[in-house]
C-alpha cells in the first residue's frame, strides 16, 4: 500500500473499532513496519486531526468515543481499487447514457484523475481499456434528463410535452414521477399520470419541455409499482394477460437457458435438447420482437393468439423478399 491507502485503511479500522487495536494487527492490515505505522498514526492524528488515543491495557490505538463518531477524513479519500471502479462506472454511464451525466460528473472525474496521478507518480490510467458498446441507443437532452431526474429525487410533480412513438400524437402530461428505469440502453420515466389516473412509462427521449412543479408528487408503494410495471414482459408492462411458451432449438438452448427475460420466467430442457421457456406478458409486441430475432431457432408454442401473430409477422417478412 502507498501512504494514501494506508491512511484510509487505518482510519476505517479505527472508526469501527470498539476496543483498542493492537499495533501488530495494524501492521498486518497495513502491510507495513512498526516505524511506518507510527509515522502514519502521527500523520493521521497531527496533520488530519484524527482523535487517536493510545492505550496500555490492552495495548493499542483507538478513536476517542465522542469525537471518533463525528470525525471523517477531509476531502475525497478512496483506495486505488475504488477510484478505478468509479472511473469505470463513469465510462459506463457516459457511454450507455448518451452523455446525459457527463457534465455533472466531469468535476468528480478530474478529482479522481488527480488522486490517481498522485498515487502513481503522474501516470495516467488507460481508460480506453474500459470499452462499452452501445446498441440502438437514442440521444437524450441533458437538460431534460436533469429536470426529470430532479423531479424524481425531490418528489415533485412534473409537466411535459410527450409524443408517443406508437402514435406520434403530441400530448401534454401532468405526472407524479415514481422512478427512473434504464432498460436496454434507454431511459424511461415510471410515473402516475394524473389526467389518465394510472401508471405509465414514458421514454425520456420523447419528453420535451419538462417543468418541475411546486406540488408534491404522489408516492406509490414499491410493491404496487412492481405489480403494475414489472409483472409482465419488457417495458410494455401491465397486468399479465397470458403466459407465453417458447421452444428453442438445441442449438440456441445453450445460451437461452442462461438469459434473464423476466423475474417470473420458468425454463426447462426437453429430452431432445431443446429448451422451453415460459413467461408472462401483457403486450405481445416487444416479446415477439425478441422471439423472432432467433429466426428458425425459436417457435411460439402457446397461447394460440401469440402463435398466430408470430406466423403473420413471419409471412409478412417473407413476402417482403418476394419469391
């Protein structure tokens, strides 16, 4: 460990210790000599103001009872592993969220870069080694995202213009935001729509001119949100209307069996090596999109209306290519 990490580790040990911690245990934890340990204790106590007390019986060090509960290290103190994890998370957010948080996170990234440079003698860390590949992402407006996120976190009502992708009809909405959902590289707002008196999911890239209102948002129980918005397949949620049964060929079964489609899915291997998957759904649109991407390796077995709809879509697709 370098001095930065030893100081942080020493603070964390003493912060939670109920009894004096022996010098030998501290040397083992910090992987240092006795002389280094005493220099680190002096630095933590004299330079950073930590309320460290020494004890003879039992022999060791601890934080003073009253002051120790209140004392925290000044500034941003993280280990190298934690700093690396933060930088990787920043890359993930930036690349999957179309940069919606990049401006807000940039000052923090600068501080993390500086701390890592201190620990590594000025060497820059190769962030290009963290690669996140987006697929089918849609651009988001930073100001709109921040307004929606603020309304969600501050529990305030929100108004906005909305143009649903299915109808492209503009509407004005007044909602009580419940939560933000990141699903398949896209952001959605789960909210109670006051005019329609029900829960709805809104794609953030279709929201325009959001305005945070003064009124307090209505809070709905987490269980109710899950029941209405997470009980059926995909973002087209709602009360399940049926359970789909899909059979995958032995060729596709190997990886489909390890995929998570729904929290209540049921799957089993059949004798011929194929895989049968059952899951609830409300709106078949997104479910069929996922099934048909497997081409001849997936077959809808039930219910009959879903099987018929899949057959129609396949016929239309084949007709587009002619004879």
